[in-house]
C-alpha cells in the first residue's frame, strides 16, 4: 500500500478567523442559520500565522488539503 502525506487545514476557525461568541446564535441554537454564518465568514480575516505556515509547508513540497464543512452551494464563496 502506497503511503501519502499531506497537511490538512479547515477553513472556518483555522484559515479564517471568527469570534465564537459573535456567531453562536447562528450555529448553536436549535434553529440553524447557516446562510447568515456563511455570509459573515465571507469577509472573515485570514489568520496570518496559519496562512504563513501553510505557505511555508507548501514551498517545502508538502501537499496541502483545504477542507470545509460548508455545503457545495457555498463553494464559490469559500
């Protein structure tokens, strides 16, 4: 079996910053408001230290896999 290695990073909260207190009413209640959360995250600032690390690892030849729990309907905005 061939082995592969990669660095796996998530978007929301890893590459893109958010304040859990600010978004909790959209995602933690009984009724979810994912579109509002995704709209908010569209303008989220990148977490510079993580972006820098991912770039360094990529320059060193690491494969980078960026994952998200967002639905496919939001792929273009992700």
